[in-house]
């Protein structure tokens, strides 16, 4: 699962190290943390693995057309506008539509907290 592109439809095989990555930024991070740091090698023949049907295919980028934006095995459209994660501020907890324990209803009276030193209660009623 790629943390840079949330809607990645294919994995890319890097021609330099022959490893699979979800995006070029994932390759950069992996290469920086490896024993042999390197840049991704530019090539005109890309190797893709479709995430829908899990099959591998090649595309020549010199003759890339609009019809080449689909997986040849399952017709999955893999050339999409990238959806990148955005920073946002939220309240910790689940969605209130699913879990409403965080909400307080002012119409419901809260139970009074009693300590062991209070005279009121069942011991005072025994008489």
C-alpha cells in the first residue's frame, strides 16, 4: 500500500534494481535506506503489475496511446489522477454516527458520585 498515492492501480518494476514499487517516491525512499543508494533508471519500456488481476504486462512509453491506459488482461483503468493524502485535524475517536460514546446528552442526569465517607445512602436508611 502506497503512502504517496492512495489510488495506485498498478505496481511499477524499477529497471535499476528489478524491485516492485507502488510509485517512484517509494523507490526513492527505499533506495535512500538501502546499502546501495541509487537513482531510478529512466527507460522507455515500463513493466507494470495490475493490482486488480495481479498480472504483469509491459508498455512501450514511446508509443503510449489513450488505449494503453487500461490493463490488457482485465481492462482496469490504471492511468488516473493521483489522490495524495492531505493533512487534516480531527478529534480522536470514531465517527459519531457509529460510536456516540463521546457525546454528552444534557437531558440525562449524571449519577452522583459518592465516597465511603458520605452519611447519605443505604446505611442512613436502615434506621
